[in-house]
């Protein structure tokens, strides 16, 4: 069985994606880091550069939110559940 | 009640409708009057923070903002004046606030927050508002607030979006818990509608007034995020990091 995840983007990430949300099908056991890497691979370009560093590792400055709670922006997190709501947020400092 | 807590007749006239707020009253008004707030940059976001704190009757505002006023500041920087273009921004800021509420003390510092002045500025404040367009300044403030134990509210916007993070040092996630290193993609020039900056600033002012007076329920420990394009609001639970380089064990390792 696969998971259906709703993913939203904010800030520069939404601009780079050209959309604010999408759904994503993923195999069971997918962690937030797996999702981030998979999305970055699919969209590539500036979107990927915002999420991943030059080594292809998730950037710690992007905020990952699962069902309204921030989770650590690093590999090895708790696997996502079906219908999870994920928000990926780039840092903003407009004053 | 201390003698200095008694409000004058003029105070009562000005703040009467505010003191009608359930859970506010004269004691909260007196608490505000005893308080000093530092606002880092009085631009699109910080100008609205300062303006709303002045309206609410804060005792003293310390406002840090360097540079001369430019035409392209005027779509959002509510404290500025058209006639002040080419002159120090602090001149406009002080003139506007003094004309609006002469009953509060206003100290303008024609400098941005940096390593040299941050401890002095934060130490003299009861509450700190962070609204600079650069992460460097926000990180300086965050570190000083954690070190000196001052509550602070980080307020930011981008395009049609805004976010506000109230921080109680040692209790809730600090800015470095969220952003463990300098965000590499942030640029000084960001798209901005003045009304969206106003919204972010006023959400921050509300959270600061809550922390100062006990009004309502503080969102400390959460981020308030809005997308004004869709009028979608979220509050997000933030994780305090035990290894944080500023408020956690990473701080001792660094020093
Ligand atoms: Zn921290």
C-alpha cells in the first residue's frame, strides 16, 4: 500500500515550485527526509537547491512541518502516515 | 499598586477603550507604561510594531534603524514621511511617533543592530522585537536575548506571507533552534505589499503585548504563519533543540 501525502510549500520554495501544494504518493516507511529528497529530484533546479545542499543532503535551514508540528530537518525521522499534511518552509526575513 | 502605577486623567482618557478589554484593565495598562521595548528596524514590519506599541501606551520605545530615507521605502514604512526623503530615517520615525503620542518616551538609535551595540540595547529593554531584513541582525538579537533572558518576538514577511515567532529564552525554541546556520538563499531585496508587512508587524505587537501584560494566550513555542494571498493561517509547534548553538548544549561547546 502506498501513502498519499499532501505537501505545501511556502516562501521562496513556493515561488520556485510555481505551486503552493501538491499531493505525493510514496511507499510505506517514507520519512520526511525521503520525501524532501524525492521532491527535490523530481522538480530539480532552484527548487532542489533550496532543499538540498551541494552534497544532496537536506539543508537544516528549511523547516519541515508534519501535521502542524515541526520535525527535525534531517534524515532518520519518523515515517510519515497516510494522509499526512507536510509543509516545507524556506526561511524568511522580510522586515 | 505602586504610586507610579496610578494613571493620570489623560491616560484614562486615551486608553479607556483598551482598558475595557477583558483581562486587561488598569493594572495591564500600568504594566505597559512601566515597559521598555526595543524594535530592531522600523521598516515595513517594525514600523507597525512601534506604531501599535505607541498606540497601546508603552512607556518607552527604543528604535534602531540606520540610513537615510529612500523613495522605495515608502510603500510600507508607515512611520516615514515623504518630506524626509534623503534624511535620516530616525528623524521621520521620531517626528511621527511624537506627534501621534507625546505621552511616551521615544529613543531613536540611528544604527542597525550588530555585534557592538546588541548587548547594550537588549539589556535596557523588557521586550525585544526583531524585524530586520537580514538574518545576521536577527541572529545577533536572538543570541543577546537568550543570554540576557529577554522575551522577544521575531517578525518576518515575504511577498504575501508573514510569520511571527514569540520566544521565551530557555523555555521555548529560539531562532537558532529553527535555523541552525545562516540561510544561504535569503536576499536583502524581497517582494512586499505594505499591508502584508503591517499584518506581520501587528501580529508581533499583539504577541509582545500579551507577554508584557498577560493578556490572552501567548503563542510562545509556536510560529504563527499566514499566507494573505489565500488568507490561510497556521500555527506550528516548534521544537526546542537540545543541541542548539545558542540556547542548548551547543552554546557551551562553542564558548
Ligand atoms: Zn535555540
